[in-house]
């Protein structure tokens, strides 16, 4: 029996607040090439606009890496969805799309566009692109494509007030007809046709290009309007594909339903849906995938083997999105999926225990992974019947057509309808890779990226949906498909909330943006880097340009200005996106000297999975220590007996790699535990001789 986890999409929860836009009739400047070049540095802007945030906070914004201020948004909901792609580039030129600040009394739905011709050092803005047409300034969730020679941006324009249909929206786009920096943008044009399905939301665009220069744009949109006989939201997924890109002119084929939620996925409700928005990624060789996360419908679930978890469903193309697979390796369903055993084999009892125990040791009540015999009493046994993959994930396809997923993974609870996002240090972001997931012999490699347990322990602002408020982003090197990046915000919680202290500074959790790089397609990861590292400011909603290089990954993120609350008059239920947000661009360059300085001091206490695993007889165990102290690293057999001590010494902060020689050990399962700083982390390894 499937353990349903009914959780509402973050974007759906936000609708009630982001729809409260005011109409504005502002002059449009995109045909007059009126440009506003941001000349101020990030430090000057922060000093001027955020110095009043709190008397105790820093008056100067000083990130660890150089950040360039792009613009501001009335609130932060433009970047709140991880499936959008707000930044893109081609060569030395960059483009980004965002919702633009045009005044505190004006709408939050004005579309802004910024481009750079010099690798992101200086940016030019184009403003109010939807002011003349459609004129309502109700844009949502903008994305950008560096589509060859012509920068292209798209968004969803809320039309519900005019159409009379709740949650109705149209997908729109503009393109610079004169190319990069030309400044001659089209009026907003409809993607698809007037026969589009109603309520197109959460667009995920992708651009791929053939060797002869022919470009292809594919965009997935989720409908929040189609209903079944029970008046339940469907979350069907539609694809819009370009039929021609020439001299800045783009034409699109009619919408095609590519993921049929009503027929195949669990029904939603008036409160939300367990079916996520979709992602699409196609490599320049024409191989690509579109995917979402969902449960099968109950009548289909009984037919499908090894896929009861809330995991990825996807389709494949080999011709740049012209056609998509209609069958899978399972004849009962038309979509491919990631089988549950890949999560069980690589995550359960390796990073997240399938069972924990509430015990009494002396005067303390603790949750432990294993019973050691030192407990005074066992109060409760906590079983985790399955793993839950979150709603907001990322997908990239490398140059060889291999698929990378970056996703949130947490255990489901014994109680139906609940998840346990803070149950263990292993709750966090994971990476999945498969060279050909449409093959009947497909094998997924799973690796742990970062723990989010500490970040999810506390409310996100005044909201209890912290685990749904953070998403990972990903990028692959255009030069080497084995080099990939993970990008994500997370926080150190240093200010607790109290009834007596209900001020806006509740949100200041010291959220920072972190980056990790892998040189082997995600099998192992270099130490994560805190690229913002600003204790007195929050950085949220980080997106990565999907195209990176061996040494560079490009980011856009936003910083809330907690002195300017913009969504409504009630701050008691506010989240960081409810404030004015400043948009920043950052080029993270791994050749910089200061990267090495940061890498020397890890951000947290972490024990990595040994590699290789299984091993015979040598394997390497890597771990990070963020604070100097006494540490021990021990190896145990399945009976709990210690068979080796690899470390028992004082260690300074840093990254360590220790070799385990299993020559004298028998084949079987072993556990290795790192203890220090009042924390123990345990991983499972397998010795095969």
C-alpha cells in the first residue's frame, strides 16, 4: 500500500499572494533602446538600501566572490521555482529575465531583461517589457535563453481577471530582433496559439543547436486549470516546440500534452497536488528528456513494479523534441521512471537509516541509528517505510546524452501523509546519473551532495514549509561532460523566534549560496564552497546557468531587503520572498586563489560515502571537519563489533581522506562511523572478495 505524502507545491501556495498585483500603464522602452546601465557596485547598493535593516547588521554587503547587482524585484516570487531558467549565455554574452521593481506602489509583475556582452562584468537593462502589451503587468516566473545570436525571454502572464477563469495564464515571449545588445525587442508574443490550453504555469525552457547552426527551443508548461469530474486540478504537462528560428523571428507549434497527469498520476485536491511541474533538457546531439515527479494513480500503481515512491517519470527524444517516446521498459505505463531500488540500495541505511530508535542514555533522550547496548531504555522504534523525492528539482543532459537529476530526498513517516525532513543528517540533496535511462539495462548512480537537515529544522520566515522552500540547481561543463556543479542555498540558524520578538529579522537565518563541483560525473564531489558567506544577509532562490565550463559556473540569486515589506500588510506570516529582493549575478571561478582559502575550511561536519563501494580490498573514506577537536573513525561489522580504528586523534578543520585496507577482513557489510563535536555519522560499505 503506497504511503501517500500530500504536500502542496510551493508555487501553488504562493498564488494567493503573488496575484495581488496592481495594474499599471507605464511607457515601454524596448523599441526606443532606452538603456539603464547599472554602474553602482554591489557594495554601494547594499550600503545604501540595506543599512537600515538592523542596527546590528553589517552596512556593507561583502560576498566571498564578486557579485554584480543586476536590478531589484518588488518581491522574490519570480525566482521561487527551480524549474525556471532565468539565466543563460552564449559565448561571452549573457541574458537574464526577472520580475522588475518599478515602485512600491506599482505592480510586481513587470518584466525586466538584462544582458551582458563582457562575461557578466557589466549589464544593461531593458525595462517594463509587458507594459504596452498586454499592459496588465502580471508576469510570473520568467526565464531566459541565449538562443544562438538572439536572446530570448519568456514568462507566464496572469490573465484570470480578464478571462474570468481562475488561475488562467498565457505563455509569452520577446526576442531581440537585432541580436545581442541590439535593444530592439519584439512586443510580447504568444507562445503557441489562441487554442492553447488554459492556465499555463511554470515554464521550463531549453535551447539546443545542431552542428549546422539550426536551433531548437522546447518549453514545458504545467496546467493548473484542467479538471476531472471531481473538480480536481490535473497538473498535465504540455510542450511548446519552436518550428523556426530565423533572424530573431521565432515560431511555435501548437501545445502538445506530453505528461498526462489525469490518466496516470495521483489525483490532486483543492489544497494542492503531489504531481510536480516538469523540466526539459536536450543536448546539442538531439538526445533529451522531459521529466516530473509524481505518484502513479492507485489503479496503475498495482501494475507497476518497483515504483511506489514519489519519484521521476520521464520521456525521451532523439530528434530535438520533434517526437517523444510513447512506451517504456514497463509495458503497463508509457513513461520511463527511476525504480525504487536505486534509492533503497544507495540511500537507505547508507545515508538515511530505514529505522531509528528513541533511547534514554543517562539523563538524555536521544534519537540514534543503532542500538549499542549502552541505552538505559528504548522508548520507541521509528520506521521509515519509504523515501520521498521533493517537488523542486533540476535536470541536465550532458553532451553524450547522459541524464543528471539533482533532487531533494527525505524519508516518509509511518503515519500516512507525512514526511520527516529533519529526521537525519542524510536528509538533503542528492545527485542521480544514468548514461541511458531508457535502456532496459539502465543503471542509476546515486551520490549524496549536501545535508539540509539543519536548514529545514526551523521555519522559513513564519512558514512551516522550510523543506519546500529550497531547491538545488545544476550545471554541466560544455568542455567536459564529466564536470558538473551543484548550486544551492542553505542556512546556519542563529536567531530563534519568540513570541516577544516577532520582528522581521526572524528571517535572517544566514542563508548563503553554496557550490560543489564533481570531476567524475557526480560519483564524488569536491568540498562545498560558501560563495556568498555573508552572516548578516540572506541569499535565496539561487539558479545556475545550465552551461558551465571546467572552471566557471554562473549564478543568479536574490537578497531580501527586510526593511521593505511589499506583498501585504501582514508580516506575521511572511517569508523572505514577501520583501523587496535585490538580484545578483555571480561568476564562481574555481581558479581563484580565494577558492582554495575557502575550501580549507569546510562548511560543516560531513562523512562521505567510501569510494569505490563495493571494494576489494582497498577503499577511500573522505570526511570534512569544520571545527578542530578530538575525532575518531571506526569500522564495525554487522554485529556491532569494532574491527578497525582508522583515526583516534586531534584533528584541525579541513578535508581528509583515509584509506581502509580490508585485506584482513572477510567479505560482507561493514559500517564506518566518524565521531566528534558531539556528533556521530555512520555510512555503510561492502567488501567483496
